[in-house]
């Protein structure tokens, strides 16, 4: 682990983590300049993205959280960012397992206040968080940005659009111009992100955020999510933002301020 002094309110540590037994990936841990253990947010990025986020949005988020005493761990999924291999090499189940390993890693670290751990998942990262959250009842809070809830619905809506992030070329399936695994595609179509919702901890707080102009994941997914939690005891906060699309990059908008404020209230409650 390589330590660096970033600013007077945070430290950054570059770390290596082995996923799926033999895939070396890398992450960055942001910690406030306080004594550990720290409340921790695990950031899970989307497909064909990386631990930095669009326009370095996850770095900005981690910096702001460090200012209020919250640590952040952001790790590249296999085939993304600085990780070994490529998107073409991994299935949806591989990503699900990798996220399980990342969360387990975070809980095993001495710097983690295991009573105050949250996950922020963006797009596919949010979907992967939902697929894993039942296995981690100690996760206190879950923030989601526009996750896919039902794969079949996503496919139906994508096929009806004149332009799509998903294309084909020479028998390859491309997402945002990058070849992706065909097994991933078939598993994604069968995806039901809330299949284990009945196993979620009833104490888990959830923030679901999405832009009204999202053309990649429709607001119908948000509706399915809302309906699934109508009769559950979980505190659920659903927020929709006008003039915002699927990309989580709006660092100067209420999206960021709302997320930071929510995480602060969840992880550092004031007496």
C-alpha cells in the first residue's frame, strides 16, 4: 500500500487487491486526517467506467466526504481502469463475485468502523450492490444512482430506441464502443436485481437517485424499485432530478450535495 498526503484534510492510499482468485486490481482509499476507525463509503462504478468516474466525479465525492470525517474506498472492477484483463473477459456473475470480495475486504480492514459502512453504486455498480446487499446485513446505508432493476425491461427499452449505447460489430457486442462478454449479456437480460429484496436487512437505509432525462435506464426501473419497497420497513428516499441524464458527473448540482448530505446524516449522526 502506497501512502500519499493529498491535502490537509485527507490521506490517500493506493492499494492492490486480488479479485476472482487471480485478477489483480487497484483501488484508492481516502481517509480523513483523524484517528481510525472511520465511517466508510464503498464506491462501485458502472460498466465501462472506472474508479475515477466521469470527469473524476468519484474523486471529488471522496474529497468532500473526507472533509466531514468519512473515508472512501474506490476500486476498479475486473477489466476496468487499472485492473488486469478486459471487459470481454468477465460475466455478470464475475462482477457480482468481485463486488462481494470488495465489500468483504473493506469490512476486514482495521481502519473501517464496521458499524458505519455505506455503499454508493452508480449504474451497474448500483445493480451489483443490490445483488450483494443481502449477504451484508451490517451495511448500514445504500445509495444508488440509476441502477438497472430488470434486465428484460432494459433490453425491451433499448431495442426500441433509435440510438443506443449497445451496438454489434463483427459478431461482437459493444457497450459504449467497448467489446463486452456475451455471457455477461445473456446474464444481464435475465437480471432481477430485487430477487433477494426479502432478505435485505430491515434496518438498511436506501437512497435511490436518478435523472429525468436518463435514456439508458428508464424511470420505469425506479417505479419497480419503489413498488418493491412499499410494504417494507426500510427507510427509502427516492429523488429524481430534472435536466439530468444517466451520467453521474454533475459535481456542481444538487445531486452531489444531496448525496453527501445523506451519507453524512447516515454515517455521522449528530446527537
